C-alpha cells in the first residue's frame, strides 16, 4: 500500500491486490471517503468510483475489519477473548435440538451469548432453547474455544 498526501483534499491510499487489481481510497478532510476501482486493461482508468459518507465508511470498516471496535464497546481481544458469529446450517446435527445438548461451555469453554433468528435477537439463550437451521449464534471465548465451537456446531 502506498500513501500520497493530497494538499487541501486529504490522503490517497493505493493498493494493488493479489489479483493485480488497483484500488484507491481517498480520505477526504471532511471525513468522507472515495473508493476507486481501476480497469484491469488500463490501470490508470477508473472503472468505478464510490463516495461514502462518514457513517457509511464506519460501517464498511466494521465489515472489512471485524476486529475494529467502537471505544464504547468491550474489547474482548484485549482480554484474550474473541466473539464470532457462527451460522447453524440447516443440515447441522444440532438443527432442531436444544442448546444444552451441545454441551458447548463444558466441551469448549466458549459461551453462546445470543442467537440471531431472522429479524429477532435472543440474548442469553437457556439450555432448553431449540436451535434451528439459519440461526446465527454469537459465541464468545478463547480463539481455540470458539474454533472448536464452530467445528462442533458444523457437525452434520
């Protein structure tokens, strides 16, 4: 990645991907960003340009770098913990079974702290909570514990 100051405008960041695609982001002084994607046949010709507001930029950062966090949120990584979203497949062994049967905390040390189902969030699901394919489980624990949880939940 290279950085180029743009006096009176901001800073331009240029990146060439592993697939030899040229991207640039202009960080404007007013907090907005412009994301540019250049043509493969002419790396100096911009194929697409997208202007993002400051809130849109923050949302994109959260999507691209999940470890990025708001200072108002607990930083689990500072504590040696990670939080992951794990989707339960419709063909999972656990589809239709109750959460307690997974023995998640006993087997992995990780905790399922919430379940996202369609447009509903279920915080602190109890052991008798019935899992369903498509559920997104919010799992917190050590990196190893969460990875083991993902393996267990992926069992078919």
